[in-house]
């Protein structure tokens, strides 16, 4: 069964929010921070750490 990556991330994120119940501002900061780091000069360093 092939599941698109965006759908899997959406499902895992939804379950994480429902089960762990973090504050919504923290979720927003993590999303915004990830988006900004992915398009910055830090992206090669983050890519090296992830792989």
C-alpha cells in the first residue's frame, strides 16, 4: 500500500496533537521554524544531521 508522505505526516501530526496535547502556539512555532530553517543557510547542516 502506497501512502503519500504528506498524508502520513498529517496523520502522525494529528495523532501527536491529540495524544500529547501540546499548546497550539508550540505547534505553530515548530511548523514555522521548520519552514524557515528549510529555506535558510542552515539547511545543508540540518540535512546532514537528518541523513
